[in-house]
C-alpha cells in the first residue's frame, strides 16, 4: 500500500497554496510532514483524503486516483483532522458503534473492544465525549480513524494542545497502530518526529524543501562544525577566535566554549596546539550535532 502525490498544485484565487508537490510513501513507513503555519500541510492532507480536489496533479492511494474513485480510497483511509470533530453528547462506545456502522465493519463489537484496548479508553468508557479531557478526546479521534483497520492513516497535528504526558501517551498509541500501515502525520513538535518518524518531508510556502530519512536531515543544511571545548581555567574568547578556521565562539558554563568552525574544517589539531602554546589543558572535546529544531529553522529560513 502506497500513497503517491504526483505534481500536486492547489490554488485559491491568486494564492498558490501548494506548488508542484511530489512524493511517495510506502507501506510500513511513518512519515512526518513538517512546515511552518500556512505552509500547505493541512491542504495537502485534505487532498490526500479526498476532501478537496487539487488544481493540478493527482494523488494515488494504492494506485487509485483520489478524485476518480474517492469512495474506494476512503475505504482504505483513516483520518484524524486537526480540529477532531466529535459528537459531544454521545458515549464513547456509542460513538464507535456509529463509526463502525458507517464503515460496515465486520464483527463490530469485537473490533470496537480491540480499539478501546489499543487506545486506552477503558478508564473513561462510561463518559460522554463532551466530558472527556482533550487527551482522551484525541484518543477517541484516533479510535474512530482506526475502527475500519485502514491501510493508510493520515493524522493532522494529533498531539496539538496536549500536555507532555498526554503527548507521550498518544505517541505510544500511534506506535502500536503503525504495524503494516502507511502513516503520514503533520506536527510542530520536533520530538515527535525524532521519536516516531523514519522519514521527514519539510514543506515551506507550498513547496517541498527537504525530503529524507530523519537521520540524514543534518546533511541538508550547513556543514559547519560546532565543537564544545572545556578548559582547565578561563580562556579569553578573543584568543580562541584567532585560531585558524574558527568563525564564532560562545562562552558557556565552567570554562566550556561552543566553537563554530568553517564548513568541512577540522579545528581540533589547531585547538590542541593553541592549548599547548598558551599553557591550557583541554579537559573535554565534544562535537555538537544540530537538533532537528535547528535543522528545521535553517531549511525553512533559507
């Protein structure tokens, strides 16, 4: 089961929300869709889930065009939109029975109990949806998306507005549900991407600006090296700046300095020579890797 986005463009009036977007996601892969607010992520998800048509291009789910046969595509999709529309006056099990009936799920009672167990809804099962916390309402939203056992799961900001404990709980639900499914989800939380995604697609101003395995994203940004160097006593910053290849120095605590070098430059030999010449002892030397947040910022601000 794959999702293929083929040269999709979406135009509203004079605004080009999506601009010639193409990618393919294969079965068993969890792909994070990242981008600033207004980048086009939600519009893209609505096109994939057949809610709106593209202006140009096409989307194929398991080879089926979303606009030519939307009913067949929707049978293969589970979708949790960002605003998570629910019926607040319905009880949890009642609502899931309603969803199972819409999808004509075989053995609905057994499937509902499986999903209640998977999403951890049992402690609140006797409540109406309107009386649930936001974290449990998100669980109900995930449950309705999972009821038909979809081959493709589309999640739009599934942890938006949740506290840290709720985020971890929802993350675990997504992990459990990910077996043998194609999952695409958007998020602003970088830790979510690092914890869940094998692949990241970054979209900015309607265009894909990065598409790679999560582990490879650092290769897409500036190759300048950052080193954390610790000395046995205080060092004047201007002396470190004089080392050949150093372009920036920032003092941290306990005589540790964050030293940024020119791209593809190993300053460690020069740093050790500097220490010997000035009678310092290097107590620690550690290469500092860019966080996903820093990578995201650099890519989207280019």
